[in-house]
């Protein structure tokens, strides 16, 4: 259809949530019809922070099941988990020898994730962006749909690709372009409108998981933090009301409407009226996905087969590219 190749990844580190769905997976489902897409469960990235092996094993299946349940079609795309394809780790090593310490020192996500005791963070967490560059470049992917949070890492991947090309005097790696989706680029925590909804948030009340049932979804939204004012009359008023902005943004994304339309519909109404409507909408979109996910995780044979076959297809693309890289480097 085109020469564009999309690569995107998701970590198998816990519950898939509404932010992953609206910010990533739902966009992948739309892209798969028009582009060649490679979707990767990035398990090598997950171990940059200690993982329980049994939990990791089941999270890999769960994340893959969530993607399939949400509509990522394994026949239309390549869907696999990263550790199956040696090219990722092999190319990451070469890129470790291209990227500079000073470039990595600028990465804000490392600073956030490593916290105060930086000396105790794993080396893997530090070079995580080099592995992400390898994920993309091992396929010579041209486009990478990313949330706001990954923009800096993608910039680094471009810098590394360019540095490789110039060090060896080749025009080998294309510079991957970010694809940022405007709606729901950042779904915020239900408990704190200034933090992003995340799998790693200790409070399960902060996020809506794709496996949550109707009652859980309604309860979490009922308890979601809001200010005491009624819903705003204009979109401009949302600027200093992060919780209201987040809930309206979620409503808009789930109903495929603009925030302005949602503001107009609920102008001046109370959250006590809005929240049950949002819950109803969320249940109608997420309910079927959660049920399908449960069905798929009960019978992991199918998911394992998808990952195995996806891994073979991914390897067939990436292995020859890494062979060429080795040749360029001089092995
Ligand atoms: P998490 O931050 O929950 O661990 P990942 O880092 O695995 O999630 O991200 C997987 C994908 O989901 C990425 O494309 C990321 O940009 C997107 N994503 C994660 N959290 C959110 C959020 N709160 N809002 C929008 N998109 C998100
Ligand atoms: Na496709």
C-alpha cells in the first residue's frame, strides 16, 4: 500500500488500562487498515525494573490478549513479543556503541524512573532508549505512533540513526517519524489530574483497567477526584480544571466527539449527573473488550501461537537487516 512501516511497542508490566487503550491501542487498530504495522510486547524493556518471572510470563500473554481483544488483527499485522527476536538485543549492542553518555543523560524518563538513588538503577534502565532505537531500526520502520511521554526517546532514536549513518558513511537507517495522536494523547489518573494514568501507579483506583467489570468502572468513576464546581460552559474554563478536563477528554475520546461538543452537552450540569453517563459510555466500549480478553487468557494456546508466528515474521525482516549492520560495522 505504501513504503511506510509502523513500529510500536507496549510493556508487559501489569494491567492494561484506559490510557493504553485511548492513547495507543485504539490508534493501532485504526492504522492497521492502511499501513504495514509491527506491534511488539516489549518484554526486554520490562526487565529494566525487577519483575517476578511468573507475573511477567502472564503479563506478556495478557497484554497480547488485550491488543487482540481491542481489535489488533494478528492476520493484518505482525504481533509478537520482543525477546523472541534476537535482532533487538543484537542491534541494541551496536547502538550502545553509537549513542553517547551525554545523550542518555538528558533523558527525563530515566530521571523519573530511577528516582533519587540513581546509582542503584539498573544499567538496562539507563540504556533503555538505545534498545527502543534498536526496536525501531531493526525493521527500518519509518513511523512510530507514540504518546507524549515517548517523544524524547524517539528524538534520540533519530539521532542514533543519523550518527550511525554518518559514522559509517552510509544511507542505511531511515530517520523514524513520530506520529502523535491529538485525542487522548495523555489520559490522566482518576486520583490526581496532574499525573498520567499508568500501569505502575500503586493505586488501582487511579486507573480503569480493560478487565474491570461494569460495577468497578462505575465505582472508580464515581470516586474520581473532581473540583466542587459544575461542569464548565466553555472549553476555555477547562484550562485550570485538570480533573474536569480529563473526564471530559475521556468522554470525548470514547464517543469519538470533540471536547467542545461534550462541554456543550453537559454545560452547567453536576458531576453527579455526568459521572454515571461517562460510566455507561466506558462500559459500552470497554465491556466487550474485557470479556474477550478474559476468554483469550483462559485459553493461552491461541495467544501463544499468535506470538510465535508473529515472532517468526518479525525475525524474517529484522535478521537480514542486522546482518547488514554487522557487515557495515566490520564483523
Ligand atoms: P505505562 O506508562 O502504563 O506503563 P507503556 O509505557 O507500556 O504504559 O505505554 C504503552 C503505550 O500506551 C504507549 O504508546 C504510551 O504512550 C501509551 N500510554 C500509556 N499511558 C498513557 C496515558 N495515560 N494516556 C495516553 N497514552 C498512554
Ligand atoms: Na496492516
